[in-house]
């Protein structure tokens, strides 16, 4: 399965560490969050340097946002990458929490 063919199901919510994770080639890309009253505040996204430029962060955030939607939660994107991703994918704009 190539990077672009992988499903969002590969993204796991590691609640113990308050982050979404996507394992690729033995390394883990992460999207940290803080959970508050039905809202996930995304604070940081990190893709290991040797995995960058392959769309892995996009897969991670899409998978995370799909899970947020499935759980009926909202998001606040403090992380620039998550904010940019939602701007580029308006189908996720409904997940933005009102401030």
C-alpha cells in the first residue's frame, strides 16, 4: 500500500498521550491536542524529517479530523499545519469550534 492509498483507519488516537499518531516505516508522525469540553485544541504536528514531503502529515490530519467528526467533537487549530489543512479542505470547516 502506498502513502496515498493508506486509509485513515491507520491513524490512531493515543488518548493517554493526547495525540493522534500515524506509524510509517517504523517512525511515528504525531498531532498533539488538548481536550476541553468536546473540543480538541490541536497544538502541534510533527512528521519525522526522513518522512517529510510524502503527504504523511496530510494523511495524519485527515484521519484525525475524520475521527473527530465520528465522535461528534469540534476542533480549534492552534497548530498552523492543521489550520492550513482545514483551509485547503473546506469539507472539514464545520468541525471548527466557535470561539
